[in-house]
C-alpha cells in the first residue's frame, strides 16, 4: 500500500498557517542541533570529571534527545499539516515535555557531579 501524499489530503490551508507550521518545525530543528552540539561539547571538550564516565552521563542523553527532537519535529509538522488540510484541531505535541524532562535530568546529573567532585579542581 503506497503512502498517501500530504498534498493529496484535504484542501490547501491558508499559506500563513503552513508557514507558521514550518517555522515551528525549523525552530525545533535548531533546538535539536543545539542539543546535539551541547552533548558533543560536553563529551569531547570538558575536562574529565572525578566520576568515571561523568561527561558521557551528561552528554549522551543530550545527543540522543537532539536526535529524537529532530525526528519528532518532522512527525509533528506532518501531523499538523494534515490536520490543517482536513480542518481538524491540531494534535498535541510531546516535544516540550520530552525536552524539559531530559534537560532537567541532565541538569540534576551535572549538579550531582559538580557537588561531589574535587573542590580544588585537581
């Protein structure tokens, strides 16, 4: 069964709404890129923590989250565009909650590593 093309569904929405949907998609992709970059910087550029694997405990979830946000933003853009074309309400997005949870968990890990580390930085 062939996948239905988005352009063949419903009627064209007001172009302003399509552009707003696209801007939101691009904003989420900028967020994804920032998360991947931050995670890479943590794992590769920070000096080692006193806790073995500490940099990876912070950086890898950020890289994984960036990957998930990029994929989820495309799926959300598609769902929104489809809903607009069919005159339906826009579906809810999981992205804000997902980003908030992973960033909060990474922040707690970073705080624990900072507090339990060597205060002299040696």
